[in-house]
């Protein structure tokens, strides 16, 4: 009888550990699925394996940008008071010659939003998933925020409440994401961006 209870207790412990592990993995998941790597401190280059981030964002890759919905937003990232470059090639799979609905073509911070459906809605969190940089109230990439100074998003110069990744992308927004903005050289949060003609 004691041996039976011992084996049963062991089974319960194994099951408990398995459930705890699953919950821990889910806690660190990006919105789309795979665990987003912290990727250390900035700069964060465009990821080498584009499909991983695109799948995490729940987006498809296509051979050409979508033609039904086309607009751009501008993203500034500020860490420790310093600007971080948003690199070219995010969402662009050069090997297979495919592109995601959210991508960058240069280092200006302009995010192109191109979709084949007018029903598509895109969020800032999806872009960070494509970039494979973690975005949450307490973490930006591998940089930990503080409880009193969390990762903050500004939209056209105004602070946004709610989870950083939940900001919906709409035409010609100026989005700034800050983490520990007062820790170093201060960079002002921009209130707008002069988009080039035709963008």
C-alpha cells in the first residue's frame, strides 16, 4: 500500500511540474505563439529567420506587398534616453523573396503596412513580434523596465494607457516606445513625423 501511494505521489508531482512548466512558458510567450527572445540590449538588427517572427505575429508572408490596404506609420524607440535604430529588412525574407504585411525598407523608422484585405487590423505588438523583440510593460528586448517607470508608448506625443503591444496601427501615426527614458541622454518624445510624399 505504501509503495502504491509513493508511486501515485510521484505521478502527481510529475504532473504538477509539467503544468507549472507549461504555465511558465505561456507567461513568456508573445501574442502569436513562439517565445520572443529578449535579444539583449539594443541595437536589435532585423532577424535572420524572418518566418519565425511573422508566424508569431499571426501574419502570412507573400511574394508581393498587399495592394488593398497601404499606409505607413513612424516608430521611434528610446532606451535609456537614447534613440534606437529601427533597422531595414524587418518582415522581409530575402532568401525566399517574400514580405510580411508589416515591414521596414530602410532605417528611417517608417513601418509599411500593406495588406490584401480591407478587414485586416494590425497592432504594434505584431510588429515587435515580426522584429522578434520582446515588448511588454516590464521589458523591451532584453532591457528590464522598473515598476515605477514601465515601458511606455506615446501616440502622436500623448501617452497611451494599456499594454504596449495593443496599440492599433493607423495611417501616419507617430509612435514612440520608451524604456527607462531618464537613465541617460534625454531624447524628446516626438509628437509627429513628416512623411515623404507618397508614403
